C-alpha cells in the first residue's frame, strides 16, 4: 500500500524535478525524460526506505512474561 501511494503521488514530485531539470539543463527531450524519471525514483526510494527502516523494539511488560 505504501508503494502504491508513493507512485500515485509521484506526479506532484515530477513537477518539482521537471522544474529543476529545465532550470539547470534546458528543455531537451533527454533532460525532460530524466527529470520525470527522477520524480518516480525519488518516491519509490522514499517508500522503500519507509518499508524497510528498522523499528524500535519495545520491552515486554512484566505482566506479559510467562
């Protein structure tokens, strides 16, 4: 679900990456393709980081111990 959400909101990220790409590299077809792809990759990388990040372990309460 996290991956699907991240890829569905990638269009918003593409606005920023394409704007920065055009500002720095111009408006060629290659720079546009790289800028749009980087929007997808940023969101996919963020989703994978959220999924795979280590979680803090909580100590078990005394009542739960056998």
